């Protein structure tokens, strides 16, 4: 049974069996949309019998591949019964969509809570969050499951008044098998581990790298590998080049820095495991380090930047569709003019490329394949669809003397798995 702490609802853990006899609308009333991704959409639901609020993750299942992916996620969620992991409570299969009924995280994203005016942000509060994230990961890894998309948007508070967290969005999670290497080409660029960027086998340590990045941001509001553009950011990740900037880490304890340093290692085998991280002295102290309130301005800037990324991506797509629509309209007008003049499009070789029969608008969008490969395959239960590779926030150049190779100023070995 899940634990009722900090406003968390108690319910019996259960293995969900996909219901093909009823429709989700028979049991739940659909409320407002919470977000959408490449898999489909997410709505807030209300259970008709009890009035309880849930989140409904609507998967498109028009093809056998889409249906299998949705069923696989339900099967995987049945292995993740833990208080620090969001729970799947039911699933309904319709003719063209599957709906996963999930816990509703009423507290919103962790970083949004932190920047609230009435929320005190300190090092001890950070250790409280990290312990919970690691407890969820330790259970996942014990089930041989790797998340592969840990980032701030996927860490949620269970209620507006609670400090209790849960990890969400297992759309990219994979169950690992012994002696079967797994390589992935997806994720959110700033949180990718070096082995993902290099297309080398991933493992549980891949999640631990992401924990290190999240911890760095929690304490500073900065990305540890931020470059002036995407390529520079990925280059910094691949080389594990980062440092503790004096301006942002002057008030942070040495234990906190040591914790981060043991996670942001290029060599996956050198990173702390989830169990080892939970035993780190920084997380073990009853009253860790300084209780000084940490500034929130940089975290606010981080959140603003993330929102602009999503808005910019949506505007870019809209602009491309508008330009394409105008181009197609001009093509139609040119064709009509040519017919009025008594010639066919085939006879006029100067009118530009012709649309092939059966071409779709999506096929004509520039760089569509590259954009999809730079995005996540699915978003969080209340997240928009914009976990994509876009130019990151500019950052002032660091002094050469302040740059680190790996951690503690020393070079690390190449990534291995």
C-alpha cells in the first residue's frame, strides 16, 4: 500500500489489466487538457463513483507499433510499485487509443514550487528532494529498469503543501537484460549522459549522471555543461568538461560539491550507484551543512528559459506550416494560371519542383526527422511536447583556469559500459 504522507493519497498497489470491455468515459469524466506529446494527450480526469481526480494519458494506437508501445508502458508500470514513483491505476483500450489512468500530481513540478515566494530554498531542503529521487531510482534499478529521461520536469510534488516527490514519465524507460547492450538516440540534450551522446550502451549509471545535473541546477540554477550553442553543450558533455563557478557555488558546502563530483564522471563505472549515493555523507547528515536560504533568481531564469524554448518551438512549427501553406497556395495559383494559358505543369520546367502524388504536409516540413530524433519519444504526464534539441541559453565564457576535465580537475577515462 502506498504511504499517506504530506497529503499523498493512500491506495492499494495493483497490477493493471488493460480493460477492453469498457470505455474510459464509462468510469471517468474528462476535464481540461494538461499537456500533449508525440504519444497523444494528457487530460485531468474525475472518477464518477468517487469524485477523485486522476490524470489520463491518451495514447494513439492506430498502428500495431503504437499499440505495442502503449501496452509495453502499462506492463512496465506494473513493475514500479513504489511511493516515489507515479502509479498507473487503470488502462482502457479503445478502437484507436489506449488511456492510462495515472495518479494526479497536484503539487506541480518541483522547480516551480521552489521559486514560489513562500517556499524556503536551502541546502537541507535539496538533500530532502535528492533522497526521494534516489529512493525511487534505487527501486527502479532493482527492477532492472532505467528511466533515461530524468529532468526537472519529470520530478513532481504530490500536493501543493507537500515536500513529497514522485518521478513521472516512463515513456522512454527500458528494462535491461544481462549481456544485452542497449543504445538510445533520444533524451533531452542538457541531461544526456556522455554515453548517450556517443551512442554507446546505457545503464543504470546513465540515470545517475542526470541526477548529478539536476542537483547542480537545484543548487545553482545553472546547467553544468552549458555552451553557447547545442554543439558546444554536447561537446562539453562528451568531454565531461564542467566546473563549480565561484559566483554560484561560494555558499555551497564541500560535501554537496563532492556529491555532484562523484556523479558527473565521464566513465559510467566511476559514478555512484543509487544505493551508494543515498549513503553519501551529504545526504546522511541530520542537519546538513548551511541552512542559509539560497537565491532563487537563477532558477527562475532557468524556468523562464525552459518556457521560452517550448514557446519558441511551437512558434517555429507554426511559422513553418504557415510558410508551407503559402507555398502550396502559390503552387495551386501557378497551376491554374498555366491551365488558363493552355499549358500543363509538366510542360513548364521553370515553375519549380512539383508535388509528388501522395505527398503530405508533414513530409514537406524541413528537418522533420532531425527534430524528432532530437526530442523525447514521450513527455511527462503534465508536460508539453517540447523536450527537443534547441539552442540553449547563452552563458558568459569561463576563464580557462576555471575549466575542469571530469571532476576535481583531473582527466577521466573514456566511457564504457
